[in-house]
C-alpha cells in the first residue's frame, strides 16, 4: 500500500516517480483540457522539488 511505498522510497525518489507519471499522463492525454491539467500538476511538482532542494542546501 501507499504507506509502505513512502517508507521504502525517499521523498526525492517519490517526487521523481510522481514527476515521471505526470510526464507520461501529459503525453498520453486524449484532449487539451487533460493535457493542461497534467502540465500544471507537473509544474507544481517541480516547484516542490526545487523548494526542497533549496531548503536542503541552506
């Protein structure tokens, strides 16, 4: 289940898995509205990754 996944993978790995999934969904979206939704979601994930990286590097 999801909780075991979180324990097994680091936060960063989960973020990259999510990002990969969103790339795939975006590529395979059947219509423009879905494609836009996934593009926005992907951007949000990138923002979170960037923020976490900056916090870690302080």
